[in-house]
C-alpha cells in the first residue's frame, strides 16, 4: 500500500468528496459486514474499472457545517474489518481479481482524531468475475447491480472471453465449397478438400454422427460467398458499407450529402478486407474538389494505417450483433465503426501501448492461411498505426466506445489534419499531469488568453480534446477523450502508482 504526503492527501480527499458517486467512484464506510464492498470491487472489475474510497460516509448524511470532515470515518472505525477485507480479497472472487492498487491518505476524521482514508483502484478486467456465494455484479451510474444469467452470458461475449465465431450455424456444407475454400486448401497444401471431412479436423465444424457436421460461424465467414445473406436469418450481419460524404458532417435532409451511392462489400472475409481496403484507398486517392473553389482536398493517410483500420474492424468485431461495419470518408477524416466494444481489459487509453486483443482468434489464425493474407500482425498493428500517423505528422488515431445506441460500437477516427508542434507538448503534458487549463496552456505555449481559448476550442472541435464539467468558464479544464472513457482516472497520483508498483 502506498502512502502520500498530508498536503497531497488533503487535496485529493477534497477533490474526491466534491465528486458524486458515479460509474467509476464509490464511497464505503468500514462498518458491519463488508458484502457491499466486495460487490463494488466485483462490479468495477466487470465494468470499466473505478475507485472504491474506503472510510468515507454517504454525502447525504454529511453535516452542513463541515461537509468534508463530517464524512471522514476512516479505516480506524473498524480496523479489524478492514484487515479482514484486504485479506479476503485474495479468495473472495472467482476467478480471482488481481489488478488492484491501494493508496492510503492521512486525514483528520469527523471526531477530530487523526486517521486514514484508503482508495482501492480496481482496473477493468479481461475476465468475468463473481463474488463467491453472492452473484455476479456490474456497475451502474451510481450503484451496483447483480446480473441475471442471460446478462452474465452476454458479458462473456462483450469481454471477448467467449466469441460468436465458435457458435454452430445451420448452413449447408455445399455452400462452403467455394473458390475461397479451395484456395485456402491449396495454400495450406490440403489434398482432401471435402468440407464435411476437413472442417471438423480444422476446428471449424462440430461433428455430427447422424449426418453432416455443423459449421461454426467462423467457417461461414471465411468461406461462404455471401456470409451476410446466410447469417441474416440468425439476426446477424457480416458486410462492410462505405460512405463518402461531401463536407465534414452527415446532412440528414431529403438529399444526403453523399458523393456517390454507398458501397456494400460482401464475400468471404479475406475478399471483404481486400475489396474494402482497395475501395477506400481509391476514394482517398481521388480526393475531393471543394464546391465553387476548385480546391482539392489531399488525403495524407499512410496506406498501412487505412489497411490496418479496416482489417481490425473485420477481425475484431462482435459477430453476434446485427450491424455492418461502416467506413465513412469526410473532408477532414475517415471513420471506421465496427460492432462491439473493446475486448478484454483494453480501453481507449491503453490500446496504443497494448495493441489489439484478438476477440476472434479462429478468424485471425485462419485468415493468415489464404494467398495474399490481410495484414494480421498479432497485436502489433495498432501501435504501428500510431507510429505511422505520427511519422506523417498527423494526429494519433482516436478510439472511442459508443454505448448510447441500440448496438455498442467501436469508432476509430483518423484525422486528415496536420498535427501542430504544440500538440505534441500538450498531449505529453496531459498524459503526465492530468487535465489542461487555459493557464497551463499559456505556460506551455506562450499564447495569450484569447489565443489559448481559440486553440482549445479548435482541439475540442477536432475531437482530440474534451471539456470536463466545470462551475464556470474560468475553471474549465480539458483532457483527451480516451482519458474520460468510463472508469478511466486521469489522476497523477495513480500515474505514479503505476510506475512504483
């Protein structure tokens, strides 16, 4: 457990108590049984991670005279209970929760005595956890909720612990005896090309002693001529749609601002990837002539970045969900939106260094066995995208999980705008120190107040910064969007925790 100085502790406690309980913040006193604390830890691990602040009472019970100090009961309220809680954390969950970090903050308690508040940081897990004998929990807006059996099953798929690619699909095997299947067999040197005998041995079908094997979803996606059409009856989609818009936004009037009709790309996945990559690169090479000016937009994206973004969308999407991949080209950016959330414990803030986690390992493994396979780099593709965009002097890729729609999606945005030298300093400062204010930007850049405000507004409009809630414009602060994904803590104290332990 890491301790901090009294000055740091006071500042951190005041900041914590000024915030309401949320999806990423929960307060608990050490009194009586600790079941609710175990539930909170389980819920954070099964959701997006968060902070459990131990030794702090409910805000509603705080006294009007001193709302901060009157909430501070400390772990001294029940030291034996706190010791039991720490010890039991090791064996109270199945599977065990191990990504935990502790921070102890000295303070003056509600009774005037010295004491300590403890912050337990629970990171998003790549597993699905249950409290032994007490169910499986998830985090809501400001509370914890026990999941039902169907919700637990869904969470396994969301996390990527299970993948829809392994589900059996009632598709007749002759529909998989296609040119794609035969080219796959030739590349692998397989002389036996009968899908009924070969697919089970490849782990792509379930044997059936009473008849033909049942192919897995992965086999349909890899080899069927029209997988999207075959899967429609199952309530799934498997195609790619490409939209090229005029301007910087979608205009939803009677006449959409499309430069050409949307292109739907179908076929076996290896062909989908190749065709989508070629079509998007063709549209980017054409560019866009601005109406009335003759000015032509020049797209500067490295080819490898576009190819990797399309490949990742196909390989890592959640094929349970009834939605196609959407690629949207605008004057100033390309967006690749795929169904599903980031698998495992990946977050938008960690994906640059961690790389992608294979949700569909069967697809990734067998796609490498085709002639001219797509760029499947075993986790190195995403770091390459960041490096290539930086080398081209463009903004880094923006990853966002979109959870408000009927189907959760992952949106990757590639900005077609040169990254100014100042952004490199600002991005590094936010990573190390936390949210940026107008005054901090002035100190970094030498800009005056108005120029700094204009620059901050421009970065917000581009989507590389977001404004945090503030009581007034003078108190406004900004951070990168990936650092305010649910459960992500832009907190310098916890950055130091990562380095120290």
